[in-house]
């Protein structure tokens, strides 16, 4: 499994929220935005509305695992992808998030 580049600076998250294309479902929100860096980066956001620290960490683990399963099919290279957890995310399995994520990325035209 190859190392995935992550978004760490707040400006990149804000740019994805404002200028990126969004895809919404009850379990997950996905923002897709082009970047000038030249490589694919992902970011995961979980707010305090989700629950306590344990539930937020579970959301991040579930989203990360779903993306790992899907990462071999992603074709775009100069893109930022931001995944935002929603209220239902901690109660779902990674396979449910995988299907939702796959649908979002297909709509964005990023899969093979």
C-alpha cells in the first residue's frame, strides 16, 4: 500500500469548501478541487457535532479504510479530495462508506 498525501493546511481545506465540487449523501460529503501541487491529496474532517473523540476517531478510521480500498481506481493526479463525516458516519461500516465514496468519485469523474 502506497503512502497517501494528506492535506494539512487550513487554506487548502477552505479552498476545497469554497471552490470545490461537492457530492452529498447522508453518510458522507465529498469535495473535489484541482490543486497546483501536481499530486493527489486527501483530507478528512470530523466536527464535534459527530460526537466525542472516540466517535470522531472511528469516523476518520472508517473513511480512511474505505479510501484505501478505492485508491487503486482513482485516476486524477492533481486533485484535493476532502471527506466530511456526517451524523450517520460513526454508525456505518467501512463497506457502506466505500459504496458511498465510490458513487461520489464516479460522479466527479475520478475513477477508471
